[in-house]
């Protein structure tokens, strides 16, 4: 099983999604920033490293939002999505084809990696506030 970590980063009522490069597995599908946990790293260290390598930002890692196990044809991944906040830098496309900030209501307009399906459903259920209600404030997102 491959341990993978990813970041749920909010900016107001929008969260960051990244489009995978065309030449990689799941090319041009959307995902959360992150990657594999390397030997000797804890999950938080891996996520900080991945965000620095892929976006050139420093993040603060919070609590886990959700984890899933997904079977791809060539690997089984255990993906843990963590709440994270950018503490330094502005995201740059060092690895990805595109970066977007989307609302939960916009999720269905994007084609995401299969492992993200259950996570996205939970984000929609928790944060897609009915009309007239505001999304939770940044500190309230848990």
C-alpha cells in the first residue's frame, strides 16, 4: 500500500485544486496538492515537502479531514487529506498543469482522480451551504 498525503487549503469559501500534468498517471485530472510519503518521513513532513516542491509555498498542517483507501489498477493507495494553511508564499505551477480555487458547488465541473471521489462528496455535504447561508469561516473548518 502506498501512503499518500494531500492538503485541503481554503481561501475564503474556495479551496485549491491542481490539475495533474498530461504526461503523468491520471494526466489532466484534478486533485489536491500532495504526494507520496517517503521513507523516514511522517505524514506532516511529507505534505510540507510536497507543497514546497509542487507550489513553492510553506504550509502549516492541521488535523486530518478524511482518509480513503483506493485501488488503482497498478497500486493501492491510502490517501489522507489534511487541513492546511499557506503561511508563506503564493502558489506557483512548478508541477501542475493548472491551479484553481473552487467552491464546493463547482466540484462537479471538474474531473478528479478516482481516489478523491468520497472526499469530494464529504466536502460538498459539509461546505455547500444552502442559499442565503455563508460557508464556515476559515477557523471553523474542521
